[in-house]
């Protein structure tokens, strides 16, 4: 038994020793790999640096020769239909801008060619509401969220416009609203929505009037009962009157909410925040330097790797030719 135990102990020690050696070898290989990479960058630092400088020079040239364009966003509430449907409809304009379909854009937006050339793009985006409290938490500019996601607002959306002239924002806003208003389907849906709201308000008025009459009738009828039961009847009456009061107040609040909706959201969309002239420059110098700087670094490393392994690459090419 003692011999078996000792053998087991020896086996465990050997296992741990092998694991320790394996771990040390792995660390050594890792440090050696990092050391080789460091040497590679030291050897080719001048080459990579020159290529990066050339790329940065190209970025500066691009910045100087390209026109500046600005972006601004409009936040809106979709009334006639869901925000997803409204986004899809507005993004028909985005497709026309991609295709550079000037005649199509002119007919949709009613803008002449000179003013249209001042607009780079129009696109609508989903709004994410994580807390489901009606307050937007995020604009899905990267389009990461599916339309089926429960956090996507079904009422709010955002339109982003990119222009070459900031003075164009008010005109393009009116053109987009006109583009929405000219759609017959949207117009009919909005008419139906307003008619249904008016019908609901009328129905609520009737219900409030009925409850109010019922409350008064029961109150006055029960207060005329014999005095011997007055205390008991008064207590019952107070309970029922309080119940009617709660119902009536609830109906009043619902009516006020519908009236507010009808007053503030008469059009197919309601602008919550319009395009601001305090726009963002999309293609500033920093954006060009970042983009071309990254390209310069990648290109410099690739060229350095090719030069570093030119002999091996030459051998591979010559071997392939021999075959």
C-alpha cells in the first residue's frame, strides 16, 4: 500500500513538473515572439515611418481638395404609421442619393438641380429606448439593431441630412415634410387616425356625462331615505360616490390625453427637434488623418514583411515555376 502511495505521489510530481516546464516553454516562446516583432519594427521603423508620412500627406491633400460637408439630425414622432414604416419610406430618398438619381430626387423633393447639388444624403434611423419610457436612449446610426427588437421605438425616429451648405437645412426639412405629405396612403391613414380620435373623445364625453348623472341621481335619492337609516345609507353612498369619482377622473385624464394628441399631432409626423445650423463637420482634418494614417500603418507593415521575407518569397516563386 505504501509503495502504491509513493508511486502515485511520484506520478503527480512528474505531472506537475511537466506542466511547469510546458508553461515555462510557452512563456519563453511568447517572449521570443514578442522580441522578434520588436526587432522587426526597429529594423523597418524608417520604412514604415516614411510610408505613414506619405499617407498623412495624401490625407492632407485630400482634405484640402475635397469640399466640406456638414450633418445635422431631426427627431420626429410618427403619427400616421409606425416609425419603422416611416423610416423605410424616407429611406427611398437615401437610395436615390446613392444612385445619384437627380431627376427622381427633383420629383420627390421638389428642389431644383443647383440646390439639390448642395445635399449629399438623407437617411432615417431607428431610435432605441432601453427603458421603454418613451425617452430615446440611443440613435442606431450603425444599424446594429433589428426592427423586431423590442427596444426599438415604434413612434420616434431620426433623420440625418448631410449637406455641403449649412443654409440648406431649412429648405431640405420642408422638402422632406412635403415628400411625406404627398403620399396618399399616409394622408389617408392620418385622416382615419384623427377621425378615430374624435370618435373616442365623443365616446368619453358620453361616458363621463353618464357616470356624472348616475352619481348625482344615486346621491340625491339616497339622501332622501328615512332618518332612521341615514347613517347607514350615508356610509354606503360615500363609498359609491368615491368609486364614481375615481372612474370619472380616469376618463377625464384619458380624454385630455387624446385631446393633446389630436392637438399636437395633427400631421403625419410631428417634429420634436428640427435640423440645427450648429451642425457637425463630417470630413474634418482629423477624420482624414485617422483614416489615411491607419492605411499607412497597415501598408507599411505589409511592405516591410514582404521585404523581410523577400528571399523566401523568391524561393517559393522559383519552385512554383520549376514545377
